C-alpha cells in the first residue's frame, strides 16, 4: 500500500452563503459521563466536508478517516465506490469541527514518487456568518477586529475568498443505485456489449486487431 505524508497548510477561505445561521454566541456547557462531544460542546458543529484533488490511488475510506481526524471528530464517511467503481471525484466526510477556530481549507500532500500538491476542502451548508478576516464562523467581517490575513501561497492576496461553502449534495446511497431505472440501464449496457461482441466476431482477424489496438491507445 502506498503511503503519503499529510501536512497541514492553514490556508483558509470564505463562503458563498449557502446556508443562513445566526452569529450569536452559544455558551459552552459541561456535560455528564456518556455524552458525546456533539451533545456536550456547543462550540462543535457537524459539517459534510468535500475533499478535492486527492489522487485516485488515495481515494479510500482509510484516507477519508485520516483527513477527517485532522479536521476534528469523524462522524461519518461516505463510501464513494459502488461495485468497485468511483461515483465521485472527491471524498466526502461528516466531521464535528470546533467553530471557535479558523476553518482550514487546504493541506499539503507530500507524495513519495510524485510531485507534492495542495488538497482543498469545501464545506456543505456553511453558515453565512463566516469571517473573511480571521476565518471563524461566529462573527462577520464587519465586527471582526483582526486585520485581513494574507494567503500562504500568495502574500499579496487575502487568504479568505468566496468558494469555501457549497450546497449540500445528494448522498451516493440516495442516487438510486438499486433502482429499476439503473437496473434497466445496466441491462441495456450488457445487451449493447453483447451485440458489439457478436459484430466483432464476424470481422476479419486483421480488422479486429486494428480496432483493439486503437481502443488501447485511447
């Protein structure tokens, strides 16, 4: 199994206002034994986080859990594969995140045999009260006393910009993987494949070898 070293790059951005939420402070209360972090600490909020630019070799549940633990407390990991086939171009993790701290939006992925790259996050239903100055959810830019933080990758640009917040996507399990429509689609694919194989069987050996070579090159 290939390994990668994941390094935090505290690179943050703003949101597109995908979801309204009051910016009023909530008090932290002390819980009793047996309560989860989500039941006890009102400074934690659960988000579905989309993780982009992950190489295909690392698109796995194990990678998602590893990244989720960097962000906060992992609540759920979506299985992006159906019948061994990837259904998304990104990982999707539900994580309990401490919203009193700035939201990370990227981390540095150092690979052993390939060039290093940035992997970045997008948060589903991110509240509008996300501060473009300090990256914290609980207040807006107009009430923030901190100076504008500049980007790590370009000190001439603000670190926070629109695009961190996105609309919620449908779960893979609700996409109708076992629906009658999908079954009909699979049957059609099998039928077309069978017809294609029969047609190819009637061609000359030379013509068949040429076409197979073209397919491999594509």
